[in-house]
C-alpha cells in the first residue's frame, strides 16, 4: 500500500514539475494588455514612417503603394487567368466573373509543386517553370485558342509605379531564386512566356500582393471589406488608405490600397525586448536571418 502511495506521489510530482517547466517557457509569451498597447503604438509609428517620403527609406515596415485605387463595385465581368505564387504551392486559375449578369465568381484551378531546386535556383528557370505550368493548365482545360487577360498574385514585397509592374525588393519565406531581386517580375514572366507563343496568348494586366487579392475577393461580396490579412507561410496585411496620407505617390484625391509588409516589423530592432529565445533560434535557422522577424 505504501509503495502505491509512493508511486502516485512520484507521478504527481513529475507532472507538476513538467507543468512548471512548460509554464516557465510560456511566461515570456504571455503579454499584458499594457505591453500589447505598447506594441500597437510602436507599429502605428512604423506605419507612419513607411508612408512618409523622407522616412520611408529607413522604415522597416515599407507601406508599399499598390496602385489599386478601389475595391470591386460589382460591375466587373469577363474571363481571366490568374497565377498565385508565393505560398507552399503554386496555383493557376481560370476565373469567370458575373456570368449572365449575376454577381458571382466561378473558378477552376490547378496546384503545382514548388520544388526547392526551382525556388532557390536561377530566376530565369523559376519564371520558365511558371510559364510551363500555365501552358500545361491551358492545354488541360482546352484554353489554348483563346486570348486572356492575366493577373499575377505575387506574395513578396515589390515596389510599384503602376499596376502592371513590380520591382522585387527581397525574397521572403522559403524563396531565394538568384537574379530576381531589383528586377521587374512582370517583365521576367512575360519573357518566359515567349517560349510558349503557340500555347499562351495573354495580357498581364496586374501584379498584386496576396493580401490585396484576399481583400479584393472578399470586397466583391462585401463592400465594407477594406482590409486583407494573411496568416500562413508568412504574415502580412493591406488596407485602403486616403491618398492624402500617402507621400510616396503623387496626388491627394481618392484612395489607394497599401501593402504594409508588416512581416518586417522589428527588423530594425524595435521588438528586441519582446523577442524570446525561441524567436532567436527560429530566426537563426531561417533562409534570411534577421529578416521578417
């Protein structure tokens, strides 16, 4: 009987010790309301810094203008092709909007793998692979004889001066193809498509971040949606901002969607007092240590 009590005491004590150990690790991840409000204020200051023409060059949160000037109003119609590159898989879609005057969307899509040798190899090969997948999709769906407008969802920070152009600022997540940074990804894709002249006939009309695509898709059904948030392989957000608050582009009239690139919040050391040993260990094991903290 004594042995039973002793064993029970031992396992209870062991369980308590394990709980205390877990609690000790979790302690630094429990942030008070006061700390959260402080982080919110820091982030808001970074947003303002990113929107300012003079302060943007040193801002970690880049607040990139997207040249998307409005959310959908329901008048959109037609057939489109879409490419979605940036997550764990690459996707090609055919999208039909407002068939027969109804406010609806019909989609056909195909996922393609993103092998490490492609996304961490040569940039030319990456875009040739994207073009190959698009050609395969068009052949499979019987779309080779038609001309389509095409939109590219590209889940990486790009500096844009117009809707159909994007200069890659940096790779994030698991992507690191060579020779793409500081070049126009739309032009690279267009060049890759030239090898498929017989199969692909498209006009690339827009380059958007995945947050923007998310916001626009939801706003098609709900006109009050003006924010898009991604929590996946990475995290980011966009929102509709008054032009009068955006120093980075000319003009004060109307609004424009801003891609915050908030994944870089803290890259300048603004969150060092918040980061834990686990944050630091994960960062050191990542493809781009010190980035997207």
